[in-house]
C-alpha cells in the first residue's frame, strides 16, 4: 500500500503511518488526551481532548487484512479494537486505504451566494429518492454525517435561509470534505465507491493564498461543478427590485482556477483534463414574474426541457442530457451570461450545461425564510453526468 492523500489537509503520507483512534468513548475506561493537531485543523472549534491516538501496532497489519470486518486495530492504551484510522498530519479519520482505489473527488465552484451549500444540502436525500433502490449515497463516517446534518441539511429542514454574510466560523466549516459512500446493489452483491465533494467557501476564491489551498482539491478532482447564478446574470439582475450585491463572475473564477491548475500540472496545450459541469443555478428565478417582472424568461406554456420532469434515475439518460445542455447554452446567451460558454470552450474538452433549482422557489428576502419545503428541479443532472462520465452509473439513451 503506497502513498495516500489526506482528504482533509491534502498532505500525503504512507498508509502504515496512519494512526488508530480509540473508540471506547468517554466512559473513563480509556482516558482522552490533548490532540493539538486535530484542534488546530478545526481552528479550535473541536475539543482539545480527544480519544487516544496510537500507531498501528503491527505495520504489516494493513497489508494482510482485506475483509472489512477484520479491520480492527488495538488502542495502545486500553487495547480495545478500533477501525478508525486517522491522518498522521491532521488526525482526521479517513477511509480505509483498501477502500480508496476507486475514490472520486469532485469540486463545487462558484461565486459567493450562488447556492453551493444549499445544493449540497439537498443532494443526499434527493439522490436516495431518485436513484433507489439500485444506488444510494451515505455520509462516510460520524464526523461527516454530523457536519452534513448540522451545516447543510438542518437549516433547510427548518426552512431557514443562510444569511449572506456569515461569521468566519461558519465558512471554516464548509471547507472540509463531504465524504460519501455511493453504494450499488447488484443481483447478488453490493459494491461501493467513495465520492468526495469539496464545497468552496466564497471568500476562498477571491484570496490568492486561500485559492492556492483550495486548488489542491481542484488539482486532485476528476470532475468540477461550476455554478452560474441566475440572479447575477447581466440581463436578470437589473430586473430584480432589490438585487444582491454584484459578485465575481463564474467565468472569471474558472479562469483563475484553471490557470493555476495548468501552471501547477505543467499542462501543455493549456487545456485541462477532467470533466466540467456548468450549472445555471436558481433556475426558478427565471420563471418567477414576481421577482423579475413580465414576461419571465421561462414561461411555463412553452416547451422548455429544463422544466420537464427529469428522466434520469437510476440510470443516466444521454439524450436527455444533450437536449438540456443545448437549451441551457441558449439560455445563457439569452440572460447575458454567455461569456462562460467561450471561456470553458478554451479550457476543457469535456463539459456540459445544466439547469437546476435546489429550492424550486425564491426564499422570502425579508423574513429570510423559505416559503415552503424545497422542491428541487433537476438537482441530480450535473452529478449524474459526472458519475456517468466517470463510469460510476449506467448510461442509457
Ligand atoms: N431562488 C433560489 N435561491 C436559492 C436557491 N438555492 C440557494 N438559494 C439562495 O441563495 C443564497 C445563497 O445560498 P448558499 O447555498 O448559501 O450559497 P453559497 O454561498 O454558494 O454556498 C441563499 O439565500 C439561498 O437561499 C435556489 O435554488 N433558488
Ligand atoms: Mg456556501
Ligand atoms: Zn483506548
Ligand atoms: Zn490530514
């Protein structure tokens, strides 16, 4: 087993240097101890005292064990077995090295407030509804599950809108990876892949040092989702009575990010491998006359592909994705956001256009509440396209 990449701190290490975190709990049988590296990584948000960390006793152990149930390593203090293996640098729990061969890393990019966090908050449940029973998505461990629930899902369940200026602690929460297991139930067995999603906090993309750190995720990504915010489009923003502050354009963000990738990877030809899903987000805004006045861009009586119920799930429909992609490309021209089309054409070989609304309606700007439960539109389209490109979900015509 060779070098591993930490999904949290993005440093590399050898598997045999991973540390075992005791799982006995705080019941007194195995005393907690100060964990400075963990505390520092979480910017002091997590308790300093953590369960005991110890080296993997027998260095050969990792090699010999392949059955999942056998992956138990003794705590050096209490000797109880644990299957929690951690990064030797930042001390966060990571998937077992044996499970990481088919791992897929995806980055979520876009300007501040374009809807990235909301999108991710809706993703897991929507995936499990549309793709059941063949495919399902599950947070990989307790840390991911708790953070996903608290930061992403719970606010939406309470119909809360996240305020646009957030305390730094909030944003520091979202630069951590969302590690999911994608399970596929076959005729006689279940297989699984790890899907790692990185949600960029808006500020990270406007600050060069932070951008360099964020780029480490992008550098290792096989696929990227780039959001274009319908509310920010040059021909939409002037139609909104109280528009949100103007933010950096998606075309500008993707240029900066890809230029750095090209430099770091020393890519000749100045093109990037990997797949790029360009998502026109907050699609609901385009059909909302109360927000942008008459006539709305998307009128229900016309036959818009993006407004039709998606045929994807549990397989990916190639013909439908092509029809939607063509239509969204035209829509981008119509709303004055066509700069993105030219920009990415010069940078990527594999890209597609998508239209989604994570909420299905615009939240009330005065109460900062959603008016009703979210009704996502075409939420899975970009993710399924990426997963189809990466050979994870089946493609049909
Ligand atoms: N109209 C509309 N607003 C949305 C949608 N998704 C998110 N928003 C709003 O856009 C704002 C920013 O969302 P957020 O997910 O925090 O964006 P982030 O900064 O990119 O993570 C919030 O006020 C959301 O309620 C959507 O699908 N439609
Ligand atoms: Mg966010
Ligand atoms: Zn212990
Ligand atoms: Zn680490």
